[in-house]
C-alpha cells in the first residue's frame, strides 16, 4: 500500500506560498548585507589604516589598501597601552566577579525569599538604572575622597559594582523566578538552609544568567572612560580607554595608524568575549525575558 498523496490543492497552495516568499526573502538578505557593509565600514578603515606607516596614511586615501603592510603600529601601540591594559584587567576581573555574586544573591532573595516590602525594595533598586552618570559625578567624587578611594582602581571597581547592582539584580531575579518553587521546597524539607539551597540548587542552574551578567559587566568595565577621567587623576592607574584617548599625538603630527592599531587592541578582549559566549548570552537573555 502506498501513503496517501497530498491533496493537489494543498500542494499547489504551498508551492505558491514558497514562490511568494522567495523574492521577499532575497530582498531581506540584500538589505541585511547593505546594513552589514555600512556597519563594518569603520572597522575596515581601522584595519587597513593600522597596517600603514605614518607617511603612507598622509599620502594615500583612507580606503586604499596599504602598499607596504607593517606591524610597527601594533608594536608601538601595545608598548604605550601596556600599563592601561593591565589596569583594565585589574579593574574588570574583580568588578565582574563581585557584580555577578551580588546580583545573583539579590535575585535569589527577591525571587525565592520574598518578605514584606520586597517588591518596593526591588523597584527602588531598579530606579538606580535611570540615574545618569553625570548627575552623580560630584557627590561620588566627594564620597570616594572621604573613604580614601579617589584616584585609584578600587574606587572605580566600587563605582561600577554599585552602578551594576540594578541591572544584575534584574537579570538574576527574572531568571530565578522561572526556577520551580518545588525545588526550593524540596531543599527546605531536606534540611538545607538559605545558603545550602543557593549552593546546591540555585547556583548550578544559573550558568546562562551568569554569562549574561558577565558579558554585560565586562563590556561596561572594559570600556570605562567617564568615571576613569572624572574620578582618577593618576595616569598610572588609568584604564586602557583613557590611555587610548591620548595615543598617537605628537608635535610631528597625529599617527593615525598607531591610533587605529591601539583601538583594535583595546577592542579585541570584548570582541573575543562576544565571539565565544554569544550563544550563551542570547540563551540567557531569552530565558530571563520569558520567566518572571
């Protein structure tokens, strides 16, 4: 016996639908390709300029390929940015770890251990997301001076951790809201306490949320500039973005090749993080968007 054939009307309707979708699909692909080329144009200019000597940059157009590619700009830029790169590492790693831990604990409490006023407290925490940086620069500077953390990396770490609490709390709280309450109740029945439930039940399920917060805070701290300029007057403790702003300028002129090479070196860590963790980032965002 043979399987029943699809009705002719259904098959023809499906074929007509495919033919109608095909031109629209190609139009979308073409538009996406145009937008991608437009978006990647500055990156293209930065890459080809970074391989040009200072003389070639002044003689040729920005769009032209280098006639004699050189890695000298990368070597010079790295030497000048070495201290800034180390400072950014010392700023980013502790800041990201502390932000992840505090955000995770806040989200755990506000989603699984609710108490009177917890909703009001959560709203007040989220209010911090809407406070612009510029409005708190002066009081923040006075506060850091009062506690002895002005002009150094620990002060910048504290600033970003505090400013990161609203968004990290929101991400973890929404993610933990989707964890079945029966898991928490089973842990309580087994005799686990507050930290026992977090360690054995909540934390192992938190990888997607941790990846989202890690990428978010890593990007914010690595690209730090405003607070570093305003709250840190010591060039020896400035992050790489501040060092990059003064790179390549001299009495002989501006070395655009070195500036482009420095920009690429500065952007490389963030780019690598997104390349290797992008799928987990999207998965974590989607999980948090539909839970809670």
